[in-house]
C-alpha cells in the first residue's frame, strides 16, 4: 500500500533553500516589524538605548511567536501554516495615548501590563471567535481576501513613494510665520479702530496653512528603483524555474539594494553604531502595571486583530489548499493572544499574523510552513544581534516598493479567484453582498478621517477596512442567505459556492 503523500504545507525543504526563503519572508515584514517599537519608543520619550532594546525585544519575540504559530505547540497553539507573526499597528493609537499621558518607563510598564491582560483575554476568547468560521462561506471569504490585498496595496505604494501619504507635504514654517505676523498686524489695526470696550476681532489667516512638498516623497529616482525591482521580480518569475523563481522577491530586493548602494543612497551609519550582541531579558523595564481601562481597550484591539487574523488564515487556506477546521482556527487565534502575553513579558507589544507575507506565499508558490519556521529563527537571531538587524534596516523602503506591488496584488487576485466561483447567476443577492462589503472596506482608504466625529474608543474598530468588510459581509450574507448550507466544522474547498456544501478534497465536481 502506498503511503499518502505529504501535504505541501508540511514539506521540509533543504536547509539552504529554507534559509533563503525564510530570509525573503523576514525582509518583507521587517519594516513593519520595527516601525511600532520606533513609534511607541519615541512617543514614550525613551533614550536611544532603550528604544534599541524595544526593537531587539520585538524581533526576538516575533521570532518566538512565529515558531509557535508555524511549527505548533501542542494541539492548543499554532495554525501550522506559513505564517509570520509581528506586532500589530492596530494597537499603536492606544499605546501612543498611554505614552502621551504617562511618558517614560512608567508608560512602558503600563503598556506591557495592558498587553499581558489583553493577551489573557484573547486566549479565553479564541474558541468563541473560531465558532465564527461557519459564517465565512466563499462569498464572504473571497470579499475579505480581496479587501486585504487592496488595503495592503496602500502599504506597497507607500513603500515605493518612500513613506505614507502623510509625509508627502510638510508645513512651510517660514510662510506660516509671515501669515501669522500679517494676521496679527491686521487684527491690531482693526482693534485700534473699534470703540472702547468692544470685543477684539479674532485672529484670521489670509488663506490655508501653507504646505511645501517633501522632495523625497515620490522622488523619480526612488520610483525608478522600485520599478526596477518589480521588473527583476517579473523577469525571474517569467523566465526562471524552481528555486530561482521561488526567491524572486529576495533577488529583486538584493538587485535593488545594489543599484541603491551604487547611487549612494544607502546609509550604514546605524550598522557601525549598533552593538554586536544584546541579550533580551524579561521585564527589563520593571514589573508591569495593570489598569482595567487600558486592558479593556487593548482587549477590543485584540478582537479586531483576531477577526483580521481569521481572514489571513482563510486566505492562506485558499492559497495552500489546506482545509481549516474550527479547532485549527482556534489554535491560530489563541496564538495571537499567547504572543501578546509573551510580548508583554519580553518588553514588546500585541502580536498578529502579518498579511504582507500572505502575498509572498502567493507570488512564490512555496507553501511549506517550514519556510516561516526558518524565518522565525532568523528573527530570533536578529533580535540578539543588533548589528545584523541594523544592516537589514538599512534597506530603503522604496526598494521594497516594487516587490510590494506584486505581492499584495496577488493577495487581491486570490480573493477575485474565489469570487469567480461564487454563484452570482442564480443567486443575485451575492452581488449585493460583495458590492456593499467592498464599499464599506474602502471607506477608511478613501476617507481616512471619516470617524473623527465619533468616540475615540471606536477608532480601532472603524479605521480597519478589513474589519468593516468582514462585519458587513457576514451580516449581509446572513441577511440575504441565512445560515442554510453553511458547514459548521470545516472550511473546505474555498472555491465552492455558498449555496452548496464544499467539495471534499480528492473528489471531482
């Protein structure tokens, strides 16, 4: 009797290939992984050595949680899919608010305490969240994955431009000062003409606040390098086979770095200043402090994170062809909570699965979770070797931009592929589900400040296009289609329509 073939997700590749493919995953997520500790560390007004400690702890913890998620830890933890874990941007707002209220080490201890508490809450909520799997038929899943890709495209375009859209302009302080002086003179002249006791006129500028373009945003040489990286990736995918095609993103980034270095636009100052070795120690900032309001706030963020993670896991299930059941999904979501709890103990922040790496799985076609195990080991090493971490950090964002476009576009394409197999002809309600869900998901992209008149505590919920799409798609599907024919345990073939049970693996339609 022949032994059943091993699923591509469980395939163990040669060590050299694992190292290169794992490094490729690390490079894709690295900029996002270190951005949060930089933002929060500066908001806390910590000295440079403590900010460096936050970055090292972040990388180290990302590696540990990635190993747990991809490799698995008992049946309780780990989705056992090619997942890279990192700190979530969803918690940046609450963390910065804490930092502004309580700067310094005390603020850091409060953030870590809130993370530990929220991680424990997420551990308890994971089984409940996994029960939502039955409400994610393909019409819902395809729409969510499509919006994940569209949302990520903003990140990729921001990389190519050299930063997010908010950095495109800055206030022209010279012109603004002149406008303020002119407004003051005008107000003083008007006040002198008023009778005694009359209210002085308000100070009004003659026009809008003057802005000046950032010369580094959208610089033509940066866009050219991003386009060059994209061209290299596409050529490798088109004309190469096997291993070279699998590491096309890595080779494209390396080629972009060579060109950038030749143009003198790579700065290695931080590499020279960084230490060779730094041990990550638990509770380095002291015993965490626990505040109930902060824990509840972080717990709300973790609910958002788990819903987004569920979408990532379903996307990976589609890309790798490996079905997920409720128990597996609970194990993956439980790891989000465990990672957040471990993060609080190791001086870092709430964790989530990184959606950028989903796009890399789509581009390379390599489905093995052992690649992300290798990536996790590399992250642990980088966390203990600040000099090597600084070398990776020296890669400019615009070099990553070209690779980002193809990776994140592939995520959107995976969602479209699922939707092409949904029954739109005999079930016209599916059109409404997709149309309105995409519309809700695009609100934070086209109107980033749309929730500014609403309670600030709701912003983590309202500023996530992925969450808005998930809630809208599930609610609309229940409204139009009800719960009929939605399987309760398995998320089987993602190509099945929501009007029929999924086709079992190995069967023929």
